[in-house]
């Protein structure tokens, strides 16, 4: 992905989409008829039967894989009216589907189009569009590559569906589609086991264990048995029932001192009523006599710790690692360059108070932009090892960026291997991954130390998308993993071929960026890395860089002002009474309670919030004033998408 996150951003366009790009070499069946899925002629061996084909598309023999038939796109006119092939198919509401195609391209461009891709869309009984799921795209000249996606659960209101292999608007060149597939997708009943300890290592304290579950409807959780087993301090193995079990998760906790000293296996099994095992998961836990000394790590509160002090990552993505005086004079304490800096660049940022998140996100055999020397996973290890050797001891290194939106079966093994490799090669720095494919969050569990998701709602979606995504990210990992979220600080003009200068591609306003930032924090984020410094440099929508930079700096300065609050771990009171449309989070710092609220909806609203402790007064740091109604309750009125922060005594 030459432009990093922006490449996948173009796939989303005006729709929230789910996608995955795979290159796994396995053949698939052409037609399916399972669980309500009905599609025909997916290998095009019967010509255009079952398909509606617009201009620029045809079915031709000899152009498919192994000389078979294929759907062919051929176009030399970038202004060709946009239309795409489609086939009406039948899907089952409530079911999730995996869909795929093999695609090859010849000179398909230009650079800012999404390319040859695949989607499934659904509408209600009146033909009104309800949504869809789409894959990543191919462009340029590529060999046969398998593109694969997974839908969200099909809505109950969906009544009609269409399968669409297509090239995005403005594409010129050639593309070939063959051996399409759509079939039900079933998550494993038992997903990954994870612990609350950073890198599953602890010397003392209570350790929380969680397992993600997808219990099928035919089973009631009450009739199942969930078992955890572990090696005790005396060396025996003990099996206990879970302390909680639902369709979505199982949980268990114990004191680290109860575990065997050294490495041991903590295991989970889910049993059916007849005693058969429905699924299992395990992890290797390291109970140590004394915690190792680390330069950068994550503590039990999910805070980043740098040289023994809590640190709130506040930064931006950028394309080039070139040294920019504007950036280091801003409010940001870190930066994520796609073009990883050399030693001179690392020194420049560090001496100016900015830490670097070092990108190795493309160094996977078979990845689109991997270095030419990386032809195998061993070669990838050698490449990354050289970077580790060069920079692991640099005081300006904050973390390793290991994944930029790679998901799916073809990548999990390599991503997990990379995380394990870096944990061994550089135990002093965490790994950070960012994806937007929310349905794959649980499956990503073993591939990172810190997670991020990147909701970009402006201008097509409500700003509440930020709260929704951050909550779903937090829920996927049971509140146990740190989140460095990626708020939007760019306009779409540089990435969309359709109407690049249109207001629909505008830059978020200061108020929108403020709201998105505080929405992330209110929903549990432990850091913010905006996308992106290089994007606002493009001035693609006509907004001068100086203005855009001043706007994002204003937002960053406000967040930075409250670092002491955001990093405090003094026990804080709980708050109840807010609707799900409000983000709410509390802290206590030096005896003062701080309340952050965000009305994450496009209308004004009023909330009456009740504290678990009495208080004497409430004062607004920013946002509308709050009204105290009794010794534990405040009434707050907020404008659409407004954040507010209060001091409570």
C-alpha cells in the first residue's frame, strides 16, 4: 500500500465496508447452494448466464485461470459512465458469508483508483440500499490473486442481494475475474485466550483471563461447561470451572502467585452437555520472580510506560520520514512515518522531543509493497532483524508498527510470527497494529501488543462512528488491550477519483476533530495517532496547509493539556445514567474527580448522570456548564457531537 492507510480508505468511499485481501493459493468451487446461498455460473464457463453485464465487460474464453473462461474488463475511457456487473443471489438474514474471486490485472489505473475488486450488496423489500461488504482491490499489472472478503451478519430487513465483481470508477486498462465463490462463514466456537498481563508476564497481582466465544444458537450457555486449567505453584495441574460464561466470552482470574514459577500453559476447554469438546484455546504464561526492566512497555492500566514514566502517545502518520520543523514544533510527542527514518532522522525527532513508531508493516513475503529482497519469511526475519539491531537501543524508538490493515487467513500466521519474533528480538518495545475490518478483531488477538482502528466518518458518516468503532475494539479484547486509536485529520480529495474538489471530500472542522478525539478517549483509548500529516500537506481540497495544521495542532494542544488527568490511575467513582449515545469516562487526580462526556450524536441531548460518591460542586473545563441536582447527580446539556470535561469536588 504505497499510500498506507489511504489505499484502504479509498475502498470504503461513502460506505462503511469490510474487506480482506488474500493471496492464498487454493482453488474454490464455482457454484454454491448452502444455507440459503444461491449463485450460478461463478466460473463463467456458461458465458454470461446469470449475469447482467454493462459496457466494458464481457465473458471470453481463454482468459481465465488455466485458459478457461473469465469475466473481462477492458476500458480506455476514464470518463466511461460508471456501471458494474451483477448477479442476483439469495442469502440468509443473520448469516455471515465469505466471498472471493481470482483476479488478474493489466495496466489497470490510474494510481488513485481502487481497482478491480468484489462486493456483495443488499436492499430491503422496497429496493432501498441497506449496505454491503467489499474487498480490497488490485491495480497495475498483477498475476492471478485471490481476493476475499467476509460480510457482516446479513440484516433481518435485507430482502434482495447482488454479487458484484467490478472495477471502480475511472479505471482504465484490463482486469480478469474467475472462479468466484460465496459460502456461509462460521467463526470458531472458541477463539483466542488472552490475559490482562502485558505479554503474558507477571510477578504478582491478580491476572484476568478471557476467551472469546461464538456459541451457536443450538446451545444454551447454561448447559455448557467451561474449564480453565493451569500449573500451580507446587507443579501440579489444576482444572477449575470458569467464573463466567456467555455466548460471547468466558472468564477466569487468579493471583499470579498461584501459577508455577517460570513458563507454563494456561488452557481453556468448552464442553457440550455430553462431555465432548466444542473448542479449546491456550497460552503460555510467564510467572517471574521479578519483572524484567523494559524501556517501553504497557502497565496493568493499559498505559504506555517510557523510561518508567506514564506516556500518552499523541502523534500523526506521515508518508515521508523527512525532517519537518513544523511537526516538531507542534503538540505531538510521537510520529509514525511510512518511510521509516534512518539514524539521522531518528536523532532529529528524538532531540526535538518526538518519539518514532518504526514501520515494518510491509516486510512480509508476498505483501504488496514488501522490499524486493524479501522473498521468504526467513528473508523477512533477516530484514527486520537488521532494523531491530540498528534502532532497538535508540532512545527515540517508541514501538514497532507491524500491521496496516492486513487481515485474513493468508496473513495471520505471518503476523503472529512477526509479533513473536519482535518480542524475542526486542523485548523493550511493543508492537502496534491498525485495522478497520472490525469483524476480524478477535482473530487478530495473537498478532499485536497494542491495537488501533481507524474510523474516518467525515463527511459521509455520522461522527458517532468513532465511538462505535472504539467501543467495539475495546469490547473485542474485553478491555484488556491498550488502544492507540487513529482519528481522521485529512480530506478525501487526494484519494477519491470521483469529484476530488467536491465539498463531499472536505477536511474535518476543528470541532469535528475535537469531538472525534474525545470520543476515542471517552471510549477507552490510551493514545491517539491521527491520519495524517502528509495528507494535509497535499492541500487536495484547497485548504491551505497552514490552516489545516493550525486546526489539528489546536486539537492536539487541548488533549496534551490534560495528560496528567488521562494518565492518572487513582481510583475514580463510577457514573451511571448516560444513554449509549454518550461517551463517559472518569478519572481522579490529586483528590479531584474529572468527568469527560461526549454527546456522540447529530442532535442536542440532555443527560442526568449519577456518581457513586457524593460531591460538592462541578466546574466545566470546557463545554457547557453542568447543573448539580443533588449530592450525587448532575444534569448536562450538550450540543450535537459536543465534548465536555468537568472537575468534580
